[in-house]
């Protein structure tokens, strides 16, 4: 394709072509957004690297590399279907929920004042419970969901869907209950499921006083962007995992400060009392701007 043909295409470009491009761009953007929020996000990025290598090899006429890439791509589609099977099934199930799938696909997660309040209350309850667990050496594992979708992990446990408070967490992790060996998943400041099974870390450098709970705590932090808190039933030590790193020896205050920093985004001083992530906040901002414009005339 030469420059003259490119210019000719732009000369015939109309509104329908613009809409066509925008729709395709939006769909691709949403697909990348969904993939990036799943545990298969790293696999998707790896597939893009392979595709880039194949493109370079084809353009540069690298016959050996091209042959290898062609061999891989012949089974690549089937491999991707197998790898992304949980995500594909979940997407089809959501589409079957006619009253919810549209909002699920196009949702943008805003941290509005109500969610901030829920998270702050949940964090206080988590810290209170962690302090009690530490004193009584009660084993506990709590996962705080962020961007990565943990619904597949929630399915391995028992649905709860209740507010977070020390009494509920104490009941979940009481040694006599059937859910105490699993993890509690917290989403948007509410307990969504308990007794959940987490992926275990392959890290063999964990200390002798750290067992399966700590491997699970580190495993979920390696496979997602979630924050995980674990209390050792051997020593009562409170630990937190983030981005595949396990940090130990938290007390109540340091845990509270860290969780607030991680889970509740800071607002600028001028933005307090109004959320600009909400439609109401945007309308109020526009009205303020119009008022100032009118006063300046």
C-alpha cells in the first residue's frame, strides 16, 4: 500500500467508518481490560510477545524462526482456549444473566464515598480481628480484592456476602468451624465468601514457622494484585502479602496504616467531600465552572 492509496482511503472516510473504528477499538480495549483483571493476564501478555516475534521474523524473512512460530501457532488457538477456559466460561455465564451482563462488561470501578466508608469500616474490623487472632494464636487468612477478579476463587468457598466485623471473622476462623482452614475473600468492603482455596506459592524460602496458610497467602499475591493478610497459629505473627512479597511482624496500627494506604486512594484536599468519579460530582463541577464564568463577565 503506497501513500496515494492511503490518502484515497482517507478521502472516502465517512461517519460510518469512524463509528466502525470506534466500536472495534472499544471492544478490543474492553477485552484487554477483562484479561488484565484475571489471573491469565500474564499469559495474554506472553501471547502478544509471541505474536510480535512472529511478525518480526516474517518481515525479516527469518525462515527458521518463522517455521518454529508457525508450528507453535498451529496449536496456539487450542492452547489459548484451554488456558482461558475459566474466563471464557465466566464471560458466557455473565452474558446469560441478562439483567447483569451489560453492566459487568462496561462497568468502571469508582471509589465513591460509600465504598470508601465501607472499606474504612472493613479495615478497622480486620485489624481488630487480626489483633485478637494474634493474641490467641488463631490461624487466619484474609484476602482483599482489588482490580483482579477473584470470582473463580470465591466459587471454591461458601458464599457469605455480609459486612465485615470481628465477630464474623472470629466465627469463620474459629478452629471448630469447617471454614477455618480456607480464606475469607473481601470485595468492596464486604465478605463475599469464606473457606476459599487459594493457589499455593512455589517459594521454598519460607521460614520453618510458616506453613500452608503462608504459602497460600503468598500464592494469591503472586497470581493477582490482591492484598492478603495471614495470622500464624504457631507464633501469632501477623503478615501481609502484596505483589508476591510477604512482609511480616505487623501490629494493629501498622497494619491499619498500610491497608488504608493500599485500599483507600487518597483524595486531594480540594476534592474532599465531593467525588469527581461520580456523575453527581462531575455535574457539580460543571455548574461551579459555569458560575465562575458568569461572574467573570
